[in-house]
C-alpha cells in the first residue's frame, strides 16, 4: 500500500479530479501524526477520503518481493568514486547464459564490488558465479545488453564501461564479453574482445556511452550494435555494422554512423531500440533522448536512415529515459511507450504512449488513457502480467530531491489500450528505491513473467508474479516462444527481427522478437503472450526478416516452445536439405488444407502458395 504525507498542498494535488494519473490511493492512519501536522490538514484528509470514490482499483495481478528468498538480497549497486553518469546508472541483463533452459541475471555493480552473474539454480534461487566465469574486474559501468553477436549459439554481453574503478573514468573501455561456452569440464567463461572487435570506444577520447541495442539493420543475417551517447555537442550515438569473422575467425565491427546518414548531433542519448515498426522487415531506429531530443528514424532498406520524428506526434515532448514497443491495442500495429518526468502537477512533459495509426503516424494518447503520470520514469516494460491477452505497462521511478521515494507503477490495461488503471500498490508491487533498469524474466519457467529492477546505489529488486491456483488468472493460458535460426545464415541469431503472430479465435497478437532494451538493460530474447481462456492456439505465424514464413497450427498452450527456422524456405521435411521429398510434403500439407502450407503468408491457401513454393524450390535447386 501507499502511505501519503498529508500536507495540504499535496492533498490539493492528489485529490484533484483532474490529476492525470487518476491513481486510487490508500492512506494509512499511521501516516497521520498529530504532533507534526496541523489539525486543519487532518480534517482535510477526512474530507478528501469522504469524497474520494470508496472502491479502489481491482486487479488480478499479484506480486511478492522475492529478492532475499531467491538469494539476491545482497546484490547491491554502489557507485565507485570517480565514476561516470553515476546518478543515472543501474543496469543489467537477463538471459540464459549456460543454455540450460533457465534464465540467469547479470548485474552491474558500479565498481565497489565485482559485477554479479547469478546463475539460475532451477529451483527459484540463484548463485553468483561472476568470478568463476571471468568477471573479475572492478570497473566503472553504466549499462549492458546481451545477444549472440558471433552466431555460435551462446549469449554474449556488451557493457558500457569507463575503466578500472580504482581511478577516474576513462574513454575506450567499453567491453564486449564473448561467451566461450563450456570447456571440457563444463566450466563456462567470458573473454573481453572489445578492442579486437573495434567497439571499445565511441569518439576519440570522449568518455561516453550509456544504453545499447542489437539488431540486424541491413538484414545480412548478423547482429549490428548501436551505442547511445549523452554528450550532445559531439556525435556520441554510434552505429557499428557487424562485418562477420575475419581470416582469424575474429568478428569485427565498422562504425557506419556517417554512412548510415544519421545526423545525431544534439541528442542526449539514453537508449536505442531497433524494431521493424512499419512492417517492411527492416528495423527502424528509435533513439530515446533526454530533454526532448528523442528521435525516430525510418530504415530506408539501403543501409541508411531518415529522421521521421515528425510523424511520431508527442515524442518530442519527452524527457525520454526508457522505452518498450508492443501492440497495446491488438490492432496489428506496434505502439511505443516512453518514460519521462511527470512533475507533481498536471504540468510537465509526462510519459508518452504513442498509438500507431494505419498511415504509420503516431498519436500520443497518454493523457487520455491514464498512463501519463508516472513520476520520474526510467525502465519500462510492455508485459501481459495477468494473462488476459493484452499488454500492461510497468515503469520504475525515482530520482533525487522531490522525486526520492517515488513508487514504481503498474498501468493495467483494462480496455484494449484505451483505458488503464494504476494498480502497483494493490498488486503488491511496492518499490520505492532508485529504480533504473528493468527487465522481465520467468524465474521458474512457470509461464508468468516476473520483474527485475536494477537500482541505483541500492540492492537489486526481484518481484515474483504470483498467479495463484484457484484464482481467475490461474485459469488463463500462456505461451513463451523462442526462435532458433542456426540452420539459416540469412537470419539473425535468436530470430531477432522476426514478427510472431499468435492467433486464438478472433484475436491476433503481434509480438516482435527484438533485443528487449528497456533502460541500460535487456530482457530475454523471446516473446510471451497471455492467452486468456484459450485452450489451444489456432495458429502461430513466424514472419522471418528474409520474407519467408513458418506456420504452426493447433499448438498446445502453457509451454515454452522453440520454433526452428528451416535451412531453406522450401525445406518442408526439416531435414536441412531441399529435395523432391519437400515437394511431396508441401503438396500433402496443402491438400490437407493446413495453414502450414501458407507459403506466401496471406493466411489463405490458394494458387499463390504453390507458385511461391515452386519459386523457392527452384532457387534452392539452382547450381
């Protein structure tokens, strides 16, 4: 619950019907102290309570603060003296670093202690293995992201860092940790290869570099890297193209910022996001910037980008810190939520919820639907917390002075993206630390998504989602989907860039497979969908970035499903080869009226599927 200081000015704001969040509030009698508050204010409390609607927001969402029980209670971020951007920092990554099917947590320490690598014990608890795995340096760090940049099947790490924490922050110290996989004894390790790869610095000796994201912007099948920089007087936001392995097998990157046509001087970059927003398979670049400097760049499909911020109406108002993308109103178009600052009045930029229109423009609807006011926002997530088949919004908050102790918020989607209720206190999601990065994870592979918050100068927070047996959410179904693209070089690892459609009855959920950047952090590379009361998934459609499709029908609910990309679009026997057997398999599937044979992706079976399949078959058989 929320305890409120009951000063008269605060009451005038918080109980004003025009207060934008419309947040239902609970006042503890223990928070009213007659010795410190004048009687008129106590009377105001009684009056305010009398005129405030009695019914608090009702929600099926339930969380418990689980960090201590999970063995994470001692994981603290403490900023070392001489650090860089200390008050804004606090990041980490969730991903499966040892390929055991359970998600682990990498957390940046800030330099006073070693960074943490918490390996999942598969029983709801974690063990720090950082020093065993090669993270043995005290360093000034800001944020981290994870992706398989060298396509070897193991998740690697990129960390924006500024050198040894025993001294002042330095330039050229960003770190690319290559996951070496297990040795002959099964021991995993990481090696820093940033210098060899050419991604250790931004511009000269400039000490900069905050959030990062991975994506295949040129659709060549490997992952490129974008690093955001905060210094607006230099071009510190940089794009690095992945050039693949050299003659020694070392992957290298080339700075192509100028070549990509990115005029990004004057942007206080916090976080990049690379996602295909306009359904042309090429990812757009959304660059979240402070002080109204956020930009939206359309991918021109030729290695360049064009600034189209003008079509994202309202984006320019944000003191942008965090972002997530998702189809919040289930209309088949991806929307954006950007965290900002909401001052304790109706003034101030406020959070931005950009709803995607059919003409690919965007409108900011945050003031209309209850998502505008979220204090001083940082990390944020679109996530279906209660499995009712729509996306809720979670945001972590906190800063200095007036904003110290501001709570994290949950905006529960109650009407297809048109209305939201703030239900954090009611759900047990009570967080008043200095939250920065925020990621989703499924601790025990039970299907509901838990939340990790990386705090600034404080201990890590872990909130376990408690969908309790016997309650309504427990009767709702779910699916987690992961993609394996190892068999096809034209696709990026983990299927980054793919669009996943999950169809149950007359509902279609659009789920982008992306790096999952939030703020200084990244979530696991997978998609999750709540399925409400569906007992079977009618269709799962994978729209691969190379223009091909994979379709599964009559899929069981309540499972973690890995879908493999075939070696070639015409490989219908999944044997890694294209032969005459694939023709017979395709025709058999087509004759059975199965959408698995929908080869051209129009959700229908007709002559065009046959002609498209034959074209792919001929291309595979050509010498």
